[in-house]
C-alpha cells in the first residue's frame, strides 16, 4: 500500500508481469476509480462503471496455484489481473498476499460507490458443463479399461489405470471444484478463489 501525501487517502496498488517480454501490468485503486496500465494501454474506470468481476482458479504448468480476476467495464473492455508474475524464463512467482489484498480492496471500494456489478465466480456455465461431460466420458472409458484389464488378468495394467485415475483426479479435481459457476456478493467473496 502506498500513500502519496499526508492529506490524501491511501492508494492501493498491484502489479504483475504477464510475460517475460513487455512491461508489468499496473493497477491502482484511487479516489476516482480503478487506474490501470496494461499492454501499452491505460485507463481509469470509476467504481460504478465496472460492470462485472469474474474470479477463477487458473493453474498452469509453471504455476499450479494461480488465480485470476477478470474486470469488465460498462462501456466495453475487460482487463485480467493474475496472482502470479514472471520472474525468469523458468520461474513464475506467486504474489498471493498482494493479489488478495488488492481484490478485497477493489470489492470494498466498489461497494462503497454503490456499484451494481455482476459478481461471478468460476467458469462460465457452458464451459463448466462441457468439462463435466468430458470428465463423465473419460470416467466411463477408464472404468471400461479397468474392467477389461481385471477380466483378462492384467493386474499390472489395472494398477496403472488406478494410479493414473488417482493422479488425474488429484490434478483436475481442485480445478473443477473451485471453478464451479456461482454468484457472490461484495460481503461474501469466495475464499476458494482467493489465495
């Protein structure tokens, strides 16, 4: 948190690098609104002009604990705020505390401004349904393979299938459970979608 002078209200800021090439994406919560500078663009969105926020859990191969906030403007446009920042070609560092504090402060400022923004969490309903359908088909296929392996006496193959299923459930289960589509309010932010 930064303070510009003794008379002014504190300015909450957050920054992250979305890629190795390019400058950091910077965001500030000022008295006027959300000030942002990202990918060569900049703007100032008043808190009552923000039409929606979607919080989600978006792990990557480089960072398994990554969160995302998509902020939409009433006049069009959307900016993404990520909880990780690129450090080197092989390192993506988490910024959990800074991200959480910034997102909570953004919601507080929007509530104080009387915002009527749509607050959603998780994936979109269509995307989530497609993910569940894919997982159901995969479960049926893996169950069929397991039964077949047991019927022909391939216990090593059955053990491999069970191990693979356990690893897959561990990797994908958290993503599916955290990203269940739902709405939330300014006073009840979803804890599972904040680091």
